[in-house]
């Protein structure tokens, strides 16, 4: 039986220490919950974090073909490795590629006492 794909998580789930994510960098997180499985990723720039559901609005595929490879080579934008769409780190808006006008689905995260948690 295939687990249902979830698109949000409950608040207060501890994902790990902030140092799990390079600065700048990104990391994927897969959470298995009773209702199904959630796939998301978190981008870090300094102390700032942005989380998104790992699903490109173009075709619904995960953005990275290689583990944690969400950022373009310059580290300034998120890039879908399947069709080259690029997204703003700050708000997930598609800046170029086949899904201009759409955006990534936000996944609220924060840092509390050095630990990344869902909000």
C-alpha cells in the first residue's frame, strides 16, 4: 500500500539542529506520519530559513533529482532539476521556466533554541 502524500505538517515537529543545513544551503526532510508521508525542504541563508513543500507546481515532481540539491549553482535561487524552473528563496515565486506566475507551497518553519521546528 502506498502512503498518502501530505502537503502540511503539524506545528512543533523538531526537524533537527540548524547546523544540519549548510549556510547558504538546503536540506530535504521526509516525515512519516500516521496520515501519510510529507516531503519538504528548508533553505538557509544565515539565520534566515524558508521551508517549502517539495513539489514543483509545473508537473508535481520533487524539485531535486539529487539529495538536497535545491539551489542553483549561484546559491541565490531554488531550481527545479527536471525542467529548469527557478524560484525566489524569499517567497517561492516562480521567476522563470514553465511555471511562471505560480509559486512553491510554503512550509512554515522556524528556529527555536538552535533547533528547526515546524510552525
